[in-house]
C-alpha cells in the first residue's frame, strides 16, 4: 500500500514529525523574488550552514591577533588543524581514525591515490572503471595510464550499462574483473554514479577485485554524506571525496582521503611525498629523507588551508551530531515521496512521460532522483527554474534532483510536484 498521497496537509504532518526539521533553520536557504527556493542541488553544491561565518571570523581574528603564532595559539591551532576532522570524517565513511585525512581537492587526491594504488607491473597493468564516469575521473584515469607509458586501448577497461539501460549491473562489473583477472592492477569506480544516482555494491566489488589480486578504490564524491559506508570492514584500499556536495562545506572546499590501515602502515608504499606527510616529531628539523607518518596522514603534502577547511569543520559537526543512519532514513523517505509524485504526474500525462532512471531499490540509491523527461525539452526545466526550483538539467532531457535530509522538507516536495505538474501541462 502506498504511504504517500498528494496532499499538503500530509506533507506538513511528515515535517512536523521529522526530528531533523529544525536543522533547516541552521542553513541559508537562497531566496529569489522574496521566496525561498526549492533547492534540489545539494548533490552539486550543498547549502551554507549558518555557523560558517562566525567560524571563519574566528580564524581571521586569530590570524590578525597572532600572525604566525596562530599555528600554536589560535583557538584551533593551525599546526594540527586537519586533526580536528579525523574522528567525524572516520565515522562518516566507516573508517578507523588512522585511515582518513582531509587535504587538497578531490581530483588531486584521486591522482595521489592512483599514484600509490595503480602501479602497472608487467602483465598486471590494467585499470577498470565505469564507462561515462564523471569527466574529471575519466581524465585522471586516462592520464595515469599515459603517465606509465601505456596505451588506453590496452590498459583501460570500462564497464558500462547494458543496451537500453542507464544502470551498470554489479554482475557485469564482477564479470569484467574476473575476465581481466591477473592483468588487473586496480579497480576504481564512483561509489555513487553522478548521473543516475546508482549506488554501487562497494563491498562486493572490493572483494572481487581482491580475489584477482587488484587494489580497489572509490571516488565518493556523490556518496560521502549521502549513504552510510563501512570502508574499513569492506576492505576498500583507498577512497576520496569532495565536501562541497552533500557535505555542505563550500565551493571547491577541502577533500577527504581514505587509505585502509593495511596499506597505510606500509611506509614504503610509493607515493608523492610532501613535508606535511613527514613524521610530525621531526618535521621542523627540515632534514633530508622522507619518513611517512603511518596511516592516511602520511599522504599529506601541504600544511592545512585553514580558511578553506573551516566551513567543513562546521558542517561535519552537524553530521557528527545527527549521524548518517538518521540522515539516511529521512533521505529515503524524501526520495520515495519524490518518486511517488513523479510517477503520479507521469501517469496523468496525455503526451510525454517522466521516466525515473535512478534505481528504486533502497540499497542501490541515495538521495538523488534522475528523471528522463520524454517528449519534453529545456522549456520544461526553464519553467521549473522560473518558479523557484533549483535542480540540474542535463541535455537532452534529464533532470537530476537531490532532496537533502538536512534542509529539504516534505513540503518542498509537495510544492515541487504542484509546479512540475503545471509545467508539464503548459
Ligand atoms: C564532483 C565530482 C568531481 C569534482 O572534482 P573536483 O576535483 O572537486 O573539482 C570529481 N569526480 C566526481 C565523481 C564528482 O562527482
């Protein structure tokens, strides 16, 4: 039996019963023409937590008051600033504290990790990835192959959807891993596909990669802060994520990296090294000879970009307060409700069709719902935008929406459905 109706009072009752509802007030919701927008692009740039400004002001003040002494005397000493994130970031991705570190941008981290975990050696030289991955990931993987002097046509294995589908079957990924077997050096795919919102079965994929002797890592750009994960228990070798999408930490903000303990303790694992990854007790001796900090911290290059990291501190505290399980529960209800409304509207259309390409199965999706608007074009999306809906349009006719549990309400979805239904009729 369907639990949802198209009914404003039902949506409001869901909001009234929602223990996360209060969190909406802790974010800046953009206002256009005097009205709060319906913000469905938290998968692209999460909204600003209201605490960010005061937190940045604190760092500016400490810089003004202390100058270089702020490294030790700031309220949050900059020397060890990255350590403020360790506990919450570890919980976020299901890691041990020595397995995570915040540093750099996402694509930078992807390169750093591939440098350590994609090391073609004789017969074992291939890397497996998802077809039509986010472009930056494609470029990173392709350029890594070329850096090793290998040919894309020989070293790159891409697994794509079957004909007529947008989704990639786990079965097909496993078959490809099996097929390339001992020629495979590394498996690196997105934890959640940015286009369809499909969540990959990371545990099963990692196990299959290990069975053939390959390393396995994930780009968690669309997974971190969206779906709960257990990277340590799943035995994932490495992972990285950005913090400006579901993690609400500001445009281009700091990235996270995960290196499983079994790899992190190996101080001889090849890597691109920098002084911030060097043994802390000796860092300021400025002596030759790199000695890696055991664990993920040993992959750091530079000292922490404190001003860029501060918003993440504020945002991560909220995730820590609430926990991924609570967020996940609401995310699934919001997206179930959104799917109900899209199906309802589609079934009433006299021409055209709204096809949800995101998997319906809870285990295979996060917050995002991607819809192919058959028989509609950009004008449909333009009406949505004009009516105050901020969503994402991909040519020729795909709309991506990500209701986010921290700040989207059930009423947002009801109001969106009203707008979408009228726009489809127009
Ligand atoms: C958003 C996203 C990126 C963006 O990379 P940056 O280095 O942060 O600019 C890369 N890969 C994936 C899969 C993404 O979703």
